[in-house]
């Protein structure tokens, strides 16, 4: 079972260069503007992954009463999933969900 270390930090997105504010209700793990992430965790919030590659959003999947973004690291090719955030750009979510895999 994955251990969750709540770490809600702001950052500058390495994909779109926008300033991302903390989420304020859970841990911020991706950019709400372009939906990209960074491969920094082994377990959620631990910041122990040495890869540090950019995580590209490649799909969306239904998860309980919400959705998860499917990511693939552009450096090591590992895949991860993260729950969407309330402030994520819905146009980007729709765009990603329409991409044929």
C-alpha cells in the first residue's frame, strides 16, 4: 500500500512556466493549467524519486466519483495516475480524454 505524505506546495510548472499555487485541500501534484507533472515521488509526497523527468498527461480514466489523469514520464517512461484537482483546466481534461491511445 502506498504511503501518502501530504505535501501541498506551489511551484513553477516546467512545461508551461506558469506559477502554480498550493491546492489547499490535498497535495498539489500537477499543473492545473497544462496538467503536466514532475516525476519526483516514489510514494505520494515523499519527493524521493531521483528521475525528476517531466510527466506528460496521456489519458483520463474514471475513478470512483471523479477522474484520474494518466501520466507517462518523458525521461524513464514510467506511468502514474493522479486524481484531478478542482481547479484543473476542464478544456485540457477534455482534450486529453479525446486523445486516441
